[in-house]
C-alpha cells in the first residue's frame, strides 16, 4: 500500500502556518467590515459554464487549469478557480441588482491544476472584495484603499509596491488592440509560440509574457496611453487623484494588463520582491462587461483578490497564540470540579486547556508546551482546604486562592491578555 500523503499541490495546514493564515483572515474581515462590506460565501463548485463564459474558452485557466468533472447527474461541474465569476453569478441569480450597489467580501479555497511551487498550490486560498453596480472612479479608489489598509494592518505595507495602469474603455481598447497586432505582426518571428497564439486571440496578453524574447520586444511596443480617448484619460486621472489625496503611492505600469474584453479602465497589483516569481499578493481591476457576459443586465464592477498563503508568508513572525489557563486536576473529584471551573472561565471569555489525563508532571509539561500563562492545580489537599493552587508559569511562583473566588480572580487578572 502506498504511503498516505496529500495529493500533489495540496497540503495540510496546521501549526504556525494555520496561525499565520488565520491572522490574515481576521485582519481582512476587520478591514472589510470597517469599509462596510458584507460577507458572501459562494459554492466551492459551480456549473462549468460560469467559468468558461467569464474566463474565456481560450484562457489558460479554462483550457489547462480548471478541475472540471461530470457529476452523477450528468452536469459538468468545476471547482472554483477564482472568486469573481461566482460572485457575479450570485449577483444575477440572487437578484442583487434590486438593492443598488453591492459591496461584498469573501474568502476561501480555490483550485487550479498547475505546477506547484513556493506560494502556489493546486488548492490555495484567497481573499476577495467586489463592488458591483458602481460606475464611478470612487469605487476603484475605495477598494485599492481597502487593500492598502489591509497591508498596513498586517505590517506589510513596506514590503509591497502598488502598480497601476488603465485599460481604457472599449473604444480605446479597440484602437490599441489594432496597434498591438500591427506591431507584433512585424516581429512575429521573434515571438514565443504562446504569444503567436495570443496575437490572434488576445494580443494584450503578450504584454504580460514572461518569455525573454517577448519581453525584449515590449520596450518599443505601442502604449495604451497613446490610444486613450478623453473619457478613459479622465477616469484614470480621477483614480490617481483619489489615491494621491489618500497618500497611497503607486507606480505607473504600462505592461499591467487584463486580457479579457470585459475588463476596462483600472488595473492594479500590489507586488512584492520577497516571494520570488510569485510577486503579486493582491491583484484586481474594473470589469464593467462581466455581468452582461454572464447573462445579466449591463452592470459595472470592480474588485480584487489576494492570496492568503502569500500574505501569510510575508509576515515577519508567526502571530502569538492566546496563552491559556491550564487545568491540572488530580483525582476523580478534582477532575469533575476542574471541568466546572473551566466551563465558568470559558463563559467569561478566557481560553482554558484541559489535558484529560496524565500525572501532574506530564500535565505541567503540556502546560509549558502550549505556553500557558498559569496552571490551576487541584488535588485532594486543595479540595479539603477549599482552595486551588495557582502556579505562574513564567516566574514559577505558586499561591493558593479560595475556590469560591477563583473564577472571579482569574477573570480580573488574565482577561485583558487572554
């Protein structure tokens, strides 16, 4: 029998990594709620058509990376490779348009079949925010500010750089696409095989190529800014002015693109140099054509997604665990009394650990291993005197406290740090 282990590209998340990821999620929830976004949870799998229509049949995600299967009912189902398409589907199927602008946040696992490497897994986890129904630049400014605030709350703002570009509106993109096709057609013999395919299907994606030969051509490639109409220039100008007003620094990045036609105007990424090739930790932009492409009414939208694993890897240190109170009862009567005390302490909001078995030495060893703040020792002698022995696990000092006063005393002394 083969050795039991996780499937390639997946892993068990526990210990320090679990605490780091949980810290990122808690910070995200706090920031999203301060910005008055509402929680949404969409299914982990959708009809495959949702992603095919949103991501495009020719995209790498759909053609190479999606986990798609036929279920027992004969339906073609896909494990979600990203969040936005499912939220857009929910916006349509749940009739959210009747409520005006929807400001939503979510988080959870995603699935893509790709080569595993540092910071990239086949099952990975993302944070996501979306503003659907707002066409003005204020929505773009707000979600970028939300991302910046998250990075600041996590202590990561100094490790990332915001890259910003405009994709223009549909008219600007058409003019730019024609210029790109003309330029790259003249250099087709120098393009990679992937970019030769993109030249016909999605020429903007060539700007995002990592191939060395392709990148050598980018310096002289046409820039979208040279083909942008007044409306597009005004929109990105408003976004930049808003970011300037909030003191959010950014770098103009003409090579930052989104290949699908429903993307427009703002595109942005928060990028770090500390994770090797996996430098983007937050990426997003405006997608005014997505809802309509999925069968809904014309509806503007803007949003971003962030890799939880990547943000967790950037943290300088693992967030400390809550330091619990360790119950150390000796004997059946003490076990029962300790259980009641632990319950009362938990009702007060304190963390309490019970080891369930072992002598006093083993239980105190466990208390030290989990970094408990104090041990409550309760044996026959203590019960006879109506007290518990409290051992400070930092100093080693020990004192007796009346059982009737124990819960109140611990709550007063430990609640702030616990």
